[in-house]
């Protein structure tokens, strides 16, 4: 169990640090914290990790009801809350907003449509941060934000698909198997979106993971 606890603790800490790029924000990750941090060994692992004590305090607040499930105390924000101000400095001009609205209106979660979005000049100008920068720029428009979240999820799904394909084409080390275990919730979320082939890949990854136990 100690190795499993360490893997879970590291995943929770990653979610805590990266909340600002996760669709759904604190409302999404707080549910995970409550579900996966109930084992004392997980909390003990967090104690020894950088910023782990802050996450423990946040989890305790959630358990007690002091902090709502869609929020976090200002004093416990990762990075001192610096990431929460990213939205104000990112803007699209009216022409870009209209262009993006038109693209999102016809977007379907396919690789072809995803490539079309990513090849738009207004998207490419943000470089590797395109998904979250545009999410920040349109955060005040709930309808566009909801559609943009579908784009982000589609991109995530294809990245997970490519990752699984790469892993299954290699002779895996114990370290890679441990990483598969840590990332298994994402594989379980996204691979079934690809039908029987995706479910088959998920079954193979679970077989590799089980060799740790």
C-alpha cells in the first residue's frame, strides 16, 4: 500500500497545482480530493511533499464543511494565488471573438475539427498555451466557455490516446507501469470515447498496471 499511497498523493498534488488548467476548476478537483484522500497513508505521503501540507489543510477544510466544494481558502491557493490572476491580461479583439464563435458553433469532437481549431491564426498565436489562454480570454462568456471546454476535452482525449498507443508499443519499465497507475483515471475517462479499440487499449494498460500488485 505505501507505493500506491505515494502514487495517489502525487496525483492529488498535481491536481492541486494545476487546478487553473483543469476544466471545472475547484468544483471538479475538490471532489477528487475527498474521494481519494481518505486513507491515512495518502495524507502521510502528502505531509512529506512540497506544498503537501497546504493541500492537507484544504482537504481538512472540505471534510469539515468549512470550505464549499466549489472553492478554496485564499490562504491555501497554490502558488500563492498568482495563477488566479491570469485571466485579466489575455484578450481577443471583436473580430477574433466572432471568428472563434463561428468555429465553435460548428465544432464536433473529431480529430479533423480539432486540427481546424488549432490551425486558426488566433489560436496559433498563443503557442503551446493556446487552450488555457483562450479559456481565460473568453471566461466571461459562459456559452463560449462551455463549447471551448469541449475543445479542450477533445484535445486531451487525443493526447491520452496517443500516449496509450506509445506505451503499448514499448517494453515497459517498472517506472512506466507506476506512471500508468497514477494516470489510470485519465485513461479510464478518455479511452472509452474511442469505442472498442479504446476499451481494448484500456484493458491492456490495466494488465500492465496489475503487474505492480
